[in-house]
């Protein structure tokens, strides 16, 4: 268990990081409202930035969901190796289903 007093010490940092992330999002979104700023960025730069953002969000989501699924397989009585194997197979089965549905 964590100490409640230790958690309270990090509340300020958590709020600051959340505020910084929100401010960065607002700043990035506001650029599309100013045509002169849109002209400064090339299509290649904007596409690269969007691709990077999508990759980061996909990675973060995958890591969170993958760990959670692995823990649930472990809690269900599977060994660590089998839980990891079933989690990996489930992930790729989901990818395959998405690809087939798009075709």
C-alpha cells in the first residue's frame, strides 16, 4: 500500500503536468484558426506531427491495455508464460479482425 501523505506531495506536480498538457493541446489546436500560421507549416511537417501523435497515443493505449489483459489472464489461473502468450495472440487476433473488416 502507498502512504497517503506521499501521494499528497505529488498532487501539485500532477496538476501542473495536466495543465501543461492541456495548454499544449490548446496551443496546437489554435494554430488552425490563424491562416498565416497554417501557411508556415508544410503539409509534410503537419502529416509527420499527426503521425507521431497517433503513434504515441496508440503505443500508450497498447501498453495500458496489454498489461491489464495480461494481469487478468494471470488472475484467471494461467501461468505467466501462457498469460503473456494468450494476451499477445488476443492482440493480434483483434488486429486481424480490424483489417478484415476494413477490406
